[in-house]
C-alpha cells in the first residue's frame, strides 16, 4: 500500500505520521526533543541527535502501521521557523541546530530593532520587529562574536532547508518559513536585497524559497543512512507549523479561519494581500494568496501546569469534563488550588474560558472588518468536546474539529501526495484526505452570558 510521510518539526516534540491517501493515519511516532543548553540562554540540538530522533519516530510509525519503508511514496514536513544550522564550503556543519528560542543574541542590537520598525520593513515582510529569536539576528551575532567561524560559512540553512538539502540534495526550502526570517519579501516573493545587505548575508548562502507544497526532487541514497528511507521517495516542501496545521484542517473549505491551542495560541486566516497589520505575520499560501497569523505565548500549558500542580490524580480529559459541570461565566479564580472536584471544575473552566477569550481577540486582530463565521479548532484543545463548546460560545461562531488530530502531519502528507502524483493538485488531495469529525454550534444563552461579561469588563 502507498503511504505518505508527514513530519512535524515541533519545538518540544517531533511527530512522524504515516497516512493513506484517504487521510487515515496508519502510524505515528511522537518523540520528545531533548535540546541541550551548554551555556545559559542557549538552545541547541546536535545534528546526529536530530537524525536519531527522526529515525526513532519513523521506526515507531512504521511499527504501528505494520509497514516497510519501501511503501512510502511521498514525503513533506511542517516546521518551526528560525531554527538553523551553518555549513562550511564542503557542506559540513559548523554548528548544531540552533533552536529559535536560543537567546544568545539578547539584548538585540538597537540597529536591528530600528530596522525592524521601519515602514518599508513592515510593508515588505508583512510583520513588525525583529527579536533575539530570529535566525538573521543570530547570524549577525555570529559575525560579531565568532568572526572566524562566520568566515568559514558557505550556507546558512533553516531547519526545513537543511532537511530538504540533506535528503534530496536540492538547495531549496519553503517560502512559508522563510517569510518569518525577516529576510523574505513576502508580498513580492524572493529574498529581500535590503535585508540581506543589512544583515550581511550573501544571496549565494541562501536556499531558493518555493511556494508551500511545491514538488522538490526525491530522496537520495543517503536518506537511508540518515532516516531509514529508500531512495526515490518523492519530496515536496512544506511550510510553517501553524499554517500546515490549518492546511491539514481544511482551512478555506471547512472553515474561514483556524485557531490553535498548543504550546502557544495562534489564529490564522487566508487573505488576498500582505498588509502591515499590528501584531500579525504573513506568509504565502500554496494557491498564490497569503495567510495572516497572530500569536499569543500563553497556550494550553496553563492547563497542564494546573493539572501537575493541583490535580495530578486527574487526567486532562477528566478535568475538562468536570469543567462542563460549571455554567458559562460562573468559574471562580478563587477556586484555584482547591482540592475538591467542584473547585477543580471551576478553576479549569476559568482557564479554558480565558484561553478561548484570548483566541477570540487573536481572530479579531486578523481581520476586524471581516469576522469569520466558521472556525476550525486545532491543537490539543480541539480533542475536548467540552472545550470546543466553550470556544463556540465565546467566539459566537460555528467551530469545526477535523477527524485527524495530527493536522500538521496530515497537511504535510497532503503536499506529499501531490509530489507522489496520487492527486493532480493540492485542493484535490485535501478534499480526499481532510474530513470534519465534529461541528459545534454556539449556544445562544451562553453567547449572551459571555457578551454581557465582556461588556461589563469582567472578561
């Protein structure tokens, strides 16, 4: 049977999914990423460990699927942005993978801050400001603090670019993650010469950014040594993780926008053009349009932290079920840390409502003049029916939960299916592979309760 491999390069976990062309998940490897920090503020992953983790994930997925690597016909990925490696003139690594949350470039050079605030920067890239987490800011740090190492650099590659190059030999990547480097002209396409000059990065050091989903060669024999794949697996470039989760959730067909409840909160909507919208980012969509993205760092880990600290004897599913016993808007923050089930119910309900309210604000940020009427929920929060109802009531819209929980992996598998020529185009692949499992309608009484609380300033 033909299988499609979709890999999600998360910050905390790598997920390796094997799918059929129907969208059914046959096997999943979920591997914790054990980053190292030899110096305070550093966050790195040795490349040999990177491949070990991926190989372990693929081995687990193949075992669950009772499949052989030869059955894999297509491959793509979903990726974090701004994680990178530096390569020398023989394409050997000069650094481990430097993870995006590495703080070596903090505090940021004031000249970098000023450059990111310019109107031209915002119009060109589709977002405002550059912090220490951006790859180009750390490249500037290497130039200043490790000039001898920087002098040996031939290529600067983000994680998805390095992954593509290592498996296929193609010096390419995806424009979706490139758009979050601050070096990419998102509105017009291609690397932005002014930014390359500012950060002193020669164009020859960069990979060619392709539209998400573009076919890009096939695996070489060394893919077997690195990952255990057979040669000749068709490859497609993927995209940014939040975008790929939206793709794997049916955005544009099952809903007009997506909300993600994971390590961070995010909202994403497809748009026709790149605009300087406050606190939003932009990237290219596979069909020639764009997506607009808004983040908030206070994600679902709040719920996990509550469970660990106050209710280790209860699962997250049990806690969210308890929250459903509390009426809308009646949660009490004073219950935080209580030992009784009613106390847990009220506290967890409060957390779920506040997180959902943050997502409502993120959606408003995207297109305040064009609010979505149907929203797709992704991430761990989409697995809870109780939480889906809270989201629908607070947002005041229909909320859709897709059948597959590993939406970023599924989005990558859909791209891979087109590279493998199982489908002629991405829309046809998504129609066949992405399905809704649950559609939740807002409850008028609950919507009114939340609206009154919002108007009174209590929410």
